[in-house]
C-alpha cells in the first residue's frame, strides 16, 4: 500500500513540529489528528450543521452552510427602519469592538443571514 504524504509548507512543518513537541507525540499522529478534524469540519458543513467558532475577542459565533443560512434567512432580514437604527448606532459607536459587532449585525440583517 502506497503512503500518501501531505505537501506542507515550511511554516506548516514548523507548526507540526511544535504540536508534536507539546503533545509529546509523533509528527504523523499530529498530521492524522489535523486531517481528522478537517474531515469532521467538512462533513459538518456538508450536512448543514452549525459549527461554533470562537473569535479572537472571545465571542462565540455560529458558522453555517450557505444552504442552511438561506433557509433561515427569510426570517432574519431586518426592515429598513431597523437597518437605519443600526446605522445610527454604528456612526455613534466609540468602542471599536462594539462598532465591529454593530457592523456585522447590520450586514447580516441586510442580507438576512
């Protein structure tokens, strides 16, 4: 049986080496685990599942497939009045983190995502 070796960039190889050192495991085990996680994530995305991700700010966000988001989007669109209120809040927001949240809410409300 032929062995398939993934093509990794030098920075990816460094990350594999660091993870192997941290977990005290073999490089091949680190790569197998990464492939298993990648496979799981793709499988979840294809079946329309919701995957929760954490932003650098610590906020958790639900990632969804386009098909699932399109089905739910019909009830998530904001009215022009609601969009206008969000735009005013965005214009008056002093905190960059709050402004980013309002901007994302405005975008999601506009597209119904």
